[in-house]
C-alpha cells in the first residue's frame, strides 16, 4: 500500500474518511480496491479520455462518493 492509502486508514480511525467510520475489514477492502484502481490507471492507454476508459468503474460508485470524482465524469 502506498502512503495515501495509509493516510486514509489513519483518517478513518478518527472518523475523518468518507461519510462514516468504516470497520477495519471494510477499510482494508477499500484500500485493496484503491490499489487495483491505481494499477488499472497505470496501464491505461494515453490516447483515450479517462471518462471513456473508467466509465465502468465510475458508474458503480455509490452516490456519496461521486462528488469526489466529478473531475473524471461530469454527468451520472
């Protein structure tokens, strides 16, 4: 895991990550999903816009997380 994921984990301990404090198991699962997303992003072709490449991932986000991703997808 990278530093940002551990920072997020620490923020969760104090209830400062997302809408609510997540249990340890859910936070670890969240960190794993973030890691997979990062690895997917690294392998993306540079000739396509992010919205097109990542639309399947973005479409499955819960509504509470969508405001954080507005940079990548303008309409839901």
